[in-house]
C-alpha cells in the first residue's frame, strides 16, 4: 500500500516513515506542507496527516482534498484530537505521542474502513464515524 506521511515535526516524520516502511508499505514523503502533500498524493491509498503543518492549521482542509480528489483514506495525527473529531474526510485520529503498534493498528483499521468494513478500533485510535466513506 502507498502511504503518504504529512508531518512537519522532523523526528515524528522520520519515525513514522521508518515504521510504515518496516511494516512493508511504500512511503510517500514525508512532506511538511499541504502544498507538497497535494503534489505527492497521486497513487496513494492512505495518508497520515498532522493537523498543524508548516503552512498553518491546514490538515483538515488537506484531508478534504485528499479524500475528494484522490479517494485517499486519511488518519489524522495530532496532539489535540478534539480539533478534528467532526471531520467528514478522515476515518480516525491517532493522538500524539504514538508508537509502532499504534501506527500498525491504524493502518489495519483504515484499510478495513477503505474496504467497506466496520472494524472495532484498536486502543489509542479514536474513530471518526461522521465521514463520507461508504460503509
């Protein structure tokens, strides 16, 4: 699976990239702005998107774009999950700090949602059920 990593904090971006790659997925990025993410989005199936990026609090609008224009399943990564719990374009929120197991579980959950399933979320992942994905 091609997974886009959108994160402006260098260490978190590198750790996320390394974990996603070690789980056998192709990593696109990491990128730090919504503009870069839009340029790299083609062909991706899943994206981890921080809420506050280098170009401001652009994560929610980016999620809308990724979902509407590319059909990408989005999981937000943020220290403040309440900011995005009403998103119509993401399937869940992975609160910071997170670890390898959290990322693995988030990928499994997002993949199941992408495939039309309604899985139980793993501990640590906060599901968003108000999204437009057909389940």
